[in-house]
C-alpha cells in the first residue's frame, strides 16, 4: 500500500499541474480512500489497546513495588530502566 503526499489531495476545481500530480501516482479512488480510512481506524484501535495494556502493566508494577515496601509515590515515579539494571546485577 502506498500513501500519497498531502499535496496530492487537491480541492475540486484546483488546476492539476506537474508539481501537484504525477502520472505514476494517480489520485486515489474512493475505494482507496475508504481502504486508507479503514487502515487508519485499525491503527487507532491498536494504539488504544496498547495504551490500555501499558496502563495495566504500569498499575501491576506499582502494586508490586508497593507490596515490596515502596511508597505509592515512589512506586509511581520509579525509573523502569534503573529497576531493570538493578535486577540484572
């Protein structure tokens, strides 16, 4: 799938010049536009699901650190890279 540059989308009535259109990149058809919108929606849904999973994992890490004796603020502000380095020593 190819994505077109923003300059390719011209309002109706706009004169198409070599600078705005190339024969090897035709304007997308309505079906292509619909397909690109579906791809965009799918990417948004994946991003939403990943954000939810990251939030859940963050909460689980905070709960685990609190159970290990950390304060709630310390656990929420913990540097995961520092924790990983400390755990691998």
